[in-house]
């Protein structure tokens, strides 16, 4: 059951379950809080209060907003923490929301005790012509670019199929249908396109200001990078020494939490035990 918090420009939907330290889950673009349907119950069972959020423009949150930057999303996530009056919280952000978690941690360290970033777009992306030599990267990049440039639900679905190399969730057909239905609602595809076109420079500029513990999780087969491990290492290196650490989920693509929930939750729980329960 969704609950709502009002922020300037609209309302943000979320659902909350469990008792214990607060963990806030934020999904990637063109998605909804259902992306964490396998993660949320595992964290609740481990003794955490978990809030899964629909980003601005997504799920049951308001569709139309003036902008969809990582800084905007960070402000929404901080508003949810304040509304729940349960901080400081751990922010878990996937893809674009990984960058938002970085911004939130830097802007309001009193409300964010740790961040976990899954396949994050958290810094400016460099492109080399030679990158197109990677078939997986090339295919993903063209489908992603086409979806955001032309507002094509079909290309987005084809990107998602590619972003889950190998094993798919048991409810894959239903998952795609839910995503496609959401993007068919008025304003939702525009929100995805605007979010996809926002540069991660605001998040990258804040990496050096993150002082709380940070875990970066990359899928070893994430097609959004030629070398996903190297991207994760670069994010950790841009943070102050000793702040960040990297975990790699072998065989996973851009959605490790959905594709390999047990293998992804395991390092999450170890990180939480070390930095929240300690």
C-alpha cells in the first residue's frame, strides 16, 4: 500500500515495512519501487525498517516535474527520511539513484549514515571510439540511446532484456508488462527521457564530499560499461580514502538486485552489519 509525501512540485510515493534501522530503496529510471520486490522482504527479515520509493515521474509518484536531476532525486529521498522521522538512514540507489544517494550523503550527512549504490551512474561518463568494439556495450548503448531519444517503449524493453544477461527473474513477463504499462501513462515516458538525458556531473562533483561508508555494487556483465569493475573502482577512488568499497556480483547485468537478489543482498547485509549494527 503506497503512502505519499508532498515535496515542492508534486508527491512522492513509497511503501514501508519492518522495524529497525531505516533503509531507503530508490530504483533506476523507467522503473518503480517494484524493482526491489525481492530485496525488501529480505531486508525486513534481517531486522530493518525498509522504505521503497517511487522516483519522481515513476510508479505512483507524480508524473510531471520541472526537472529530474540526481540532485532533485536526492532532495526527494531526504524528504522521505524526514517524513518518516527515522533517520539517519541508509540510502540504496540503483543507476541514476546511485548518483542521487551520493548527492544526498554529501548534502545532509546528518540524515544519511551510509550509502549503497547498485550499478550507479555517479560520475561523468567518458566514451572512447574503441568502446564500440564491445558487442555487449554497443548493443546496450544503442538501445538505451534510442529509448531516451525517441521515447520508444519497445526499445526500452529490448534494452531491459539485454541488461539482464542470462538468468531472468521468474516473473519476467509480468515485470516487463508492468514497466511497459507504467511508461504508457501520461507523462511517464517524458519523465524517463528527461531523467536519462540528465548528466551525472552533479553527483560526480560530490563524490569527494561523501564522508559516510559507501558500498558500490556492480554486476560483472553490466552492459552499460565496457568494464563494470573498473567503473566501480573509479567511483571508490573518487571518494575520500577509506570511505568506499566495491562488491561485484558475478554473472549479473545492470539489475543485480532483481536478477540475483540473494547474491546481491548478501554483501548488502554484511555491509549493514559492519556499519549500522556495529
